C-alpha cells in the first residue's frame, strides 16, 4: 500500500475512533449487563454479562452506602466502594459511587483516578478539598473548604485530596463516570510499591538523603 493511501486510511480510522476517544467507558449495547464477577472463561474490556434470566432484579439497587464506615484507620478514613466489583449492575454503564467517612483530622491522601472524572457532595461536616493542576496550570493547587450540601468536581486524572478540617466526623458521596475508576494513592505508590522503587531513584527525585527515603518506605511497608 502506498504511503498516501496508508495515511488516508489512518486518518479515516482516527475520525471513526474520535467519539470513542472522547468518551470514558464504552457505551453499552444492551439494556443491562450484570457483571458475572466469576466469569473467567472470556476476557473482555469489562466483565462478561450474566444471562438476563439469571440477573434477578436487585442489581439496580444497593444499600451498601447507607452505613458509615469505621474511621479507626491510620488515615482516619473509611472508603466504602461501590464500583463494578461491589455493584455488578454498573457493568458497561460507565458510572459508580463511593461513600467516604472521615474522623476529625482524617485525610483521603493525595490520589488519582486514572479512568474517571469525579463529582462529589459533602453530606456532613467540612472538608478541605484540594485539586492539583498539571504543569500546564503552573502546578496550581485549587482548594476550598466544602461544607454539607456543597459539591466539588475533580477532572479525570488530576491529583486531589480531602481533609476533615471540622471538629466532628465528616462524610461525602462521590460519583465517577466509570464503572471502575481505579485509584493511585501517591504516598503508597511512591513508598510502598511492590517491589519497592530503588532508593537512589527516590533520593534523586525527592532531593533528600537515603535515610529520609528509607524512613518513608518503612511507614508504608505494611501497605495502606
Ligand atoms: C473500628 O475499628 C477498630 C480498629 O480496627 C476496632 O477496634 C473497632 O472495634 C471498630 N469499631 C466498630 C464499631 O466496628
């Protein structure tokens, strides 16, 4: 095939794919596709569907977010996830939710959702919400104390955190435009990866002595 023809075919393919590139999760091709979480025989971009006749009718409802999580954790944080693994009915629909409870002073450490934009509402208390722009923004920190009833927006892929600045427990509910938004916790990823990032990489990157890196690694040796 000549170069021009290859180029033309390539451009045509890009035009065809453009809407898919702009979307997040792929569009469904049926009313529902309740995830068969045990379906191991076939691998697709998502989970395979249970037969409609076996799906039942409770896949459209969940009460898992009704209860507060236990915030007696190292970060004073309890995340109750409602992604496709917890709510198989969301499979192929491009949505999911979390409930997050915070002890006073509790924090949801800096993290990234690689596959979703997040939109959230504070249900109780006062949360400092911080969103970090990429270098394009001049590395800007956008932040505000968000109170009960108020909402916030986290563009896909940007690093962000929440911190309970109030005197009481706080909680929020967040939604994602992905059935499986994924999460990259920055401190855990840098200092608790498996296997660990070699210390010389981190001493150079962070401009500190090896002892500082080893100390930070020790804090995440047991995971989250
Ligand atoms: C919360 O978790 C802590 C630490 O694991 C535990 O001691 C406590 O009993 C839990 N509280 C409830 C209400 O489950």
